[in-house]
C-alpha cells in the first residue's frame, strides 16, 4: 500500500487562509504537530559547540512516532537520523550557507534505528551540535538564523509527517565580545537569592515558575495568583520535599520543557493540586495543557474557582496558525477538565471563545450551588 507523506511548514499545515471569524471552525484542517528549536546558550563562543535543542510537540489526539532512538549527541550522529538543519543564514545576508549534513553510520552493535513514541499532548526533545552540519565558509562570527526539519514522524501505517521549525536565532562571537553580545531572551529580573538550608524563598520559587523569561506581555494575559492561593501553594511546597523538588523543575528561565513536564507529572503523583493550578500561569502553553489534564485526572473540585478565572482569561480568539491551534487545545482541555470536575459536560473542539464563555456561565451556576467548594 502506498504511504502518504506531508510536509508541514512552520510546524503545521493550514489548507486555506482563514479569517479571524472562521479560525475556530478551521481547527480540523490543521495538523497540530510542532517543532521548535533553540540554541543554549544563545551566545556561542568561537569554536564552542552550538548546542541545538529541538522539541517535537504532539497536539494530535493519538500517539505519533519519531524515527530514531537517540536524543542526545553520539559520535556516529545517531541523534540526526531524522533531524535536519535545512537553512542557515548569517547577518541577514541572502543565500543559504549550508553545504552538507553529518554522515550517519550505524555501529556494528546497533541492530536498528528504532523509534520513540510521543503520546498525545507530550513532547520529545533532541539535542545535537549544529557544527555537525557543514557551511560553505564555516561557522564564522555573526548572527545566525537557522531552520530545522524533523522527518519520518509516523502518524499511522499510511501517513508520515515532515515538520519544519520557525527560524532559530543565535550569535557566534569571540570571548572578548561575549560580555556585550545580544541575547534573544535576556535573563528575567527575579531575585533568586537562596536564604537558608530550605532553598529559595517561596516567593522566588513561585515567581520563577510563573514569570515570562523575556520582555513584553503575553497574549492572552494570564491571571495573577492571589495571596490566599500563594499561601496554599507555599503550604504544599514546604510540606513535602518531593513537591519542592518537582516545583523547582518549573523554572521558566533556567529549566527546559522536559524538566517542566517531569515537574507536572511529579506534582500530580504527589496530589499537589494548588501547585498544579499555578502551572496555569506558567508562560509556556504546553505546561498549562499538561497541568489541565493532570487536574482533570486528580478530580479535586477545590480548584474549580481558579480554573474558572483562568478560563475567563483564555476565552478570547488568538490569531496565527500555530498559536491558534495551541490555543484551541487549551480551550478543549479547559472544557474537558471542568466538565469532569463539575459534572456539567461541555465539549469544545478547537478555538471557540463564545462556546467557552457560555460554558463558564453554566459552570459558575453549578459552583453557586456548591457551598463546600471553596478556593481562591
């Protein structure tokens, strides 16, 4: 049987242009599989490894499979089996600098390339050194923009995806210039002073998990954590070393998506519902989605008031193909979580602010009749 292939540009397919008014209805024509990349650090010393991290996020309702079992750099380049750097530009000049990709030769003791399963709503991170790709004049000093592609993402027995990232920026500089080189995402102004053996102060710990690590304000705006809710989060953190360790993994500036997802899983295992609720204010949407699903599984109705506040902030339309699709997943996840917790079943598929606002009104009427359900 013939196998179908799709190239997913800019991380997903949009089959036709859509207006803002019709984006909610077009969600079923998009493929919510995303590839994002970053270079860490974004300022690279001359001659140092260009540490490229690529994340595949699966927004489909089924698992997908990445071809290749290696997610960290190996000498024979196994991590690049399905990963390609496809464009390299320097200092805004035209002309792709890329000449060749790294050779992949399986060692004799490796019987096959295998594959990695990516569950619905989960991500897989792959790390490599971009210097493994050859440029026509080498990796010289300058500001770079590169794009990467992940191939052979199996959706089922008959369909595979190739997904292209948005441009990834970084700078190669000399040691002398490094102190003044620009950064893509400047460090946030968070006081990270450690006070005492217990570690960072609770305010710092919560701020690290809920503060954008780059300038500007996100859209939609996220709700603030009340003093009462901060107290409940703090009680869970101080009451358990495991909860504290999990929460520390949510640091939006210093940790990565693999650690964020581990932190959410560990908070769920500990039943730390208030810490999980605070993940809805994490600046990365995929963390919010994982937290919503964890709260649904835990079934603790005490978080319903804050979930409703969060839902009201999210009940807007977001433009842009990738942003719209991720926001649609949030709308659907909110509906599923609150339907489970309240028993008032509402199904929302993709972005639908009007339906979400109507559902919020239903859930608030339910809450008004539940004197035992209280929360910040």
